[in-house]
C-alpha cells in the first residue's frame, strides 16, 4: 500500500502474459486489461523466511548458498559450485538436477552459470538463463540492458538518456566521466559483472536462537559507534539468555560494508556472561588492536551479533551492595582482556596425576572456572624450579663426597659447577602400577657463582656401575 494506492509487487506467468508488470498500480492494471485478476496481499517477512529455507535446502549442492539481497529483488539465490560440481558429475548435471527438483516443487526457475555472481544474475534475470564459457562474461553481457547490473531505476534511466542502454555500450564508454556523474557504484557493478573486481558472497546460515541485527540509513565506521551498537544488541539478547538460564561463551560480530564485504570478529569468554558492558570492554580492546586493519571502507551498513556458544549461569541472589569481583571471575576477565589485546590464544599450566616432574604439568587453554586436575592433595613439600627442562640432561665428571650424598662438583653444558650449598635429598619415584623405573634423589644445589640448579641421581654407586646424575631445572 502506497500513498497513491495499491501496487503490484509480483506477477505470475498468466498475469505477465496479459501485460502486467511489477510496480504498476492495481487500479490502473484492472482498468487497462479489463479482466478480473486474483490479488493476494504481499508478505515480505514470509517471503524472506521462505527464501532462507530454500537456501538451506540448496546446501545439498554446495556449502556456499547466498540469498538475493534488496539490489537483486530478494527472489532468488546464488550458488558457488566451484569445487563441488564434480560430486554430481559436472556443472551441467548439477544444474539439471537443481532445475528438476525445483520444478517438482512447483517453483519456476531461470538458472544461469557464469564466472561471477553478477554475470549469472544478469543472465538469469534479463537473458533467460544459460551457461557462459569461462572468460566470456563480456560477450554474454554485451546485449543485455544496463538494468541487469543491479542499478537503481533512476541511474538506468539517466544512462538511457545518454544513449547507454546496453552493457556493451557502457563498457565501451570512458570511465572517468561516468565516475564523476554516477559515482563509484556504477563502475563497481560493471567490474563485478565482468570479473575485474571480486564480489564475496554472504552464505545463508542456520538460524540461531540468540542473534540480533541492526541496520543503518547512514553507514558507520567509528569504533565507538560499533561498540555502542554491539552493546545495545547484547542488551536485547540478555533477557532471552536469562530466560533460558544461559550466558554467552562465544560471540560473533558481523560488520557488513556498503560494498557487500562482511567483516567478522569472534570474541570468546572464559565464563558465560550476559553483561553488555563486559562485551563493550572486550570489543574496544579488539578494535584498538586492529586499528586500520578493520578496513571499514565507505562504512558499515549493518551490525549483527550472534551467540555461537553458550554456558549455564546459575541464578544468584542479588545484594544491596555488590561485593567486588574477584577470584576466578576476576582471573577470567583478565584472561579475556589479554586475549583481545594480544591477539593470541591464552594458555595456562594444568596438573596431571603423576609424581614425576616432567609428567605432572601440562600446558592447556586458559579456561576459568574448571577445577585443576591434580593427583596431589597438597602443594609439593619442596620448592620447584622456575624453569623445568622437558627431560633431565646428563651431568658429567661428577664428584660426590658420599655414595648417597649431594655432588661436590659436576660439568653441565660444558661448564664446571662447584657446589657451595646443597639441600636434599627428595626421593621421587613413579607410580607402582606403571613399569618400574629407577628411583630419583633430587637436590637443590647452589654453585660458587650463585646459580641454583635442581639435580637428581638415579640409583646408587655400585661395583658394577656408577651412579648417573642429571640436571632437571633452574631456579634462577
């Protein structure tokens, strides 16, 4: 419904045969043809949902299926079949199977295959479909109207007044005057159709339970505006997450530029959260690190926020005065902030059930809130070195004053160490249910230069073989 009455949005084949076209007023159409017509109210939201379901169905052919946007009319979809057509015996059999299945579902189609999405759209909408040989986009588009480039009607009419009615005429015209009069978008559409500029597709995704999008009449590009928009989207998602008893463990921010390029930023949390302020702090750190690499171009026309991973949040009794956050929550927020600032995956030391030092610790991803796995009820009774070698390195020329005493001197890494002080021994053996290994006696020794090392002896000196000494760590 418009100010001057109802207009036709879409017509079927019978109505088109009578000369009806989309955009014409209903009253004029009835008066002109003099034939009763069946009219149904338009439902754009239902049409969009049906197209999305059809795109998800079309993923049987390729993972990359992108629905038409407003510029294409919203009544079709693109398929990127590069690398997938061989699964169906080639491009022609794939398209034939697609046409057959759509025909069985009473869905009329016009299918075109070309090197670029823009060329395929132009042929399907204005050329009746067909297959274009690789590298022949220019010849296939030569005779098509300029409206096939997905231009707005005003631009197409202005080009027609200049005598540029066909894409071939437009491609042969000087580019500088066209850019000055019609702007960059005209040359962008032309180059995308001819394959001179890329046109990335935005695949249709499975619907998410927690997702929100906001569009803008004027493109945005300032980091502060992006952060504020993401926080407002999170405020809208928070009640739905709270009703489900969940919080966001991972978020994906989608920034769609005016030229169709989509920039995505993934944010991970150590603990589930529904706090917009926390999202704003992490996103600010990420945008500060990206800087010019964000590449906003001419601006972003829409911002989307989707929860890609969730975790439960137990209900908590509120307090009149909130206590300061600390403990695991504070450590989790610190880890999240460092991850956004440094751009690296955060790791931490975890414990395993083993008494042997080289097996008792493992590097694992930083995940706050999970109990550390350890087989020791209490901390180690003896100090442990700051640097632990992955395995003991043999010490040579060892002199010990007693068979079961600490070393007096030894050579390690081609340097002679004379021991001034020694503490120990601390006996460590592997678990009895494992294959029996030699018993170790560990000593903390300090040489005359002040270096503190962690050394151990395997077995004792016997008549058959001498004791073996190893350096396993460094304290300073």
